[in-house]
């Protein structure tokens, strides 16, 4: 007989995600994913000046702190036919690649590593052996026996006090943990080092955008001027600091993050056969090198892969009414005139909550059970994220991506098929981080070259004034957020926002079923996953966290009476 496991919330930081899974004979036979906060940002934006939309949408989340602003300004620029100067495009690319490095490192160590690394086991490690292992996998300087011994004492003090602090509430000792104590100790050490490093790399955002989180953006360019000799502009000193931070970021990715990933992976190769989920992958493409309109020269190619067929990449047109559509058959919304799928330009955000009421109940999975809508591309459920970008790039013949993927697979001594899995998803994020670190410096050198050649433009006044706008305009702002394909669709009418819809990565990945019963990536990836102990469902966390879920992007709290909308329950077995 199957039992129902409820994991709520799943995410460690980023919003409220609920997973319900049926387990029979130690394996998951069915699963449902629910966002338990309600979207409302689209309502807030109606009637506002479209040039201000970025400041609202950027506050969707404090983790991916720039991507919604970038998608927003691109949507307005697309609607009004604005082309930004090359320097603005380069600065936007640098900021994006910095976010990739910071966000992927934070995900690996602080949101996902504890699914693989047993903190308490590190207390049994031999510091001398830990040091030896660390020095064989990397030349990172912090690897002496004394360094690891001191760290071990700090962890021991936490445990002896009965207060594990940031490491509390883990499933320590679970049999799914397989790392030797010494590798666990390396993981803990770098967990703490990554906390310090990540706050440094984002200073690039403060230089170009004024602050972090939520740096400033601007329709038509970037909100900073370049003048080598001016104290209040992007001058020589600030540019040099950007270069230093990018070099340090590249060093951390290559000497800490990637070696740790490659050291951990061989102990979990069984997870290359778990968590594959849907077989379709979507990438909008990003990191333009010849203007945003020139899709053929993106660092990340645009396209779709269906049924894991890497011999064919399907074209994606985000403006095609039959392409991207959002369905609400299992979502707490209603559409005027019925429930068929809507392209975002004609999308609606009308709340229709019919879910559980206190005392806490199981979801009505036959009806509506999530605040996330269900996006589809031409009827297909699509996975988005680093794995999708690497697969589309690989299948498109992108030399840089292909070489990076082949190099990592060779280090793991594994075929390309292992990428279609929980571990493959985690490995793809590491591969992408290495590319991001390299590309950030490439964009930086191009920016310096432009400045040396006398081009300091960072903004265009083209069509900035509303008087120059048409009576109605539509645009879409595409970007590839760290978590995957992100797009904002805008309709501008009489100089104001008439409609605004966001379809974000976690909406693609975490959404409920469609009318045909087709599962989305989270739900599909859990089918067949082993569960050793229903009261400690580490395996569920391991697969869902491999997507790097961020429900803050997918759902937004909204209640005009300020009433509580949900009751959060910790992991339970029903």
C-alpha cells in the first residue's frame, strides 16, 4: 500500500514549495508539486509607467537579484524598438555572469551540498588525510592539516553544545550519505569559505548598479557613466577593481567549486540514473556578443530539445501565440471565458483559491493544487536551467560549451547520458560556472577595449520620451536566469502598462500537471526515486534541490485583507 509523504517547505531559503509524494515498496510512484504563496505582481504593475517596471519586478526575489530587472528593461526595449549601446550590453553581460558565479556557488554549497555532505561525519575526519586529499584535487592554499583541525574543533563545539546553528535540522547519519569523513570535512570548510567569497564577488553589481541586492537598471542602457578620470563615474580605479573581483571569482570557481564537485560526484554515480524527469529542454539563449537582436551570436544558443534527441534543435519564437502558453487546470486561477492556455500577452492573473484550509489537509491533486500556472511550449512540458543550456549548446555545436561538457564528462569517466539525471543537473551547473567565469573576463576585456577606443556610451535617449511611443506596443524580454529560461511579456497602451506577465524558471520546473495529466519537471523527476525513510526524505530533497528551486520568483504574496494565506508544516509522513 502506498503512503503519502508531505515535504513542506522544501526550499532552504527561497520561497514556499510543497511536495507530496506517494511511496510504495521504498520508491516514489507519484508526486505533486505545489507553490503555496500566490502570484500578484502582475496586478501591481498595471497602469504604471513601463520604464519603472524593472524596479518592481526586480524585487520578486533577493537571490537572483538582477535577472528580473534585465528581463523587464528588455521587454520595454523590445516593445519600443530601442537598441542599447555596446557598452551597456557588455556591462549587463558582466553583471549576469557575476550573478551566475555567485548564485551557482551559493546553490552548490549552501542550498544543495548538505544533501550530499554529512556535517556530523566530518567530526570523524583525520585532518592530515583531509589535507592530503584537498591538495590532490586542487592547489587552493587553504588546505593545511592545521586549517582542517581548527575547523573540526569549531564544528565539534557546535555539536557538543547541542546547537548546530546553520547546520541544524539535517538528516545527519542518513544511509544515503556516502562521502568519507575527510571529504565531508572539505565540504564543510568550503561551505564556510563560500559564505565569505560570495559577498565579495557581488561588489561588481554595486560598481555598475549602485548596490546589491537589487542593483539599478535603466531602459535604454545602464545607469552608470564611464569617465576614466571622474571620481563619481566608472573610472580607472573602479574598472581595475572589477577586473580583480572577476579574476578572484574565476579562481574560486576553478580551484574550489569544480574540484569539490568532481571529488563528490564519484561517490554518487548511482544518482546518474535517478531524477531524469521530462525529456524536453528549453533555452531562450542569452549573453549577446553582437547586439541583442543577433541571436546567432549568443554565448548561450536559443532552442528546444525534444525527447533527449541531441541531433536536432528546434527553433523558439517567444512571440508565437501557439508557442509558450500558460494553463491553469490545476492552478488557483481563473481565465475569463474558460481555461484554455493563454499566450502571456493575453494572460490573466485572477485568483481563485480552492485549496486546503486549516487544520492542514492534503492537496486535492485531482483539482487545483498550486499557485503556479503550468507553462508549456507547443504542448510540451519543458525543463529549464543549466542542464538545458548545456544540452542546447552542446546540440547546437557551440564549441565552448561542447568542450566544457566533454572535459567534465572525461573527468568523471562517464558518457553524455549521465547528464539526464539528478547528478547530471548538478554537474551542468558546475560546467556552466566555469564558462561564466571565463566569459565575464572576456566581456570585461571588450569593455576596456571600447573605452580605449574612445567609446564611453552607456545609454541611448532613443524613444525614451513617451510622446514618441505608439498608442499600443507589445514586447518580450528574454534572459537566461541562473535557474533557467525567464521572460517578461508587456503590453503598453496609452503610455502605461496594460498587461504584464512573468513566466519564470521555477514556474516551468515546479508547476502542476496540465489538463492531459502531463507532469512538469519536478513531479516527473521524482518518479522512481528511492526513499529509505519516509520520515527523513533526503532523496526527495536531493532531486528537487538539483533544480535550484526559487519559489520567490514563481509566486508573490498578495492579500488585501492581510490575512494568513497558508500554514507551513514541516516534513511529515501521512
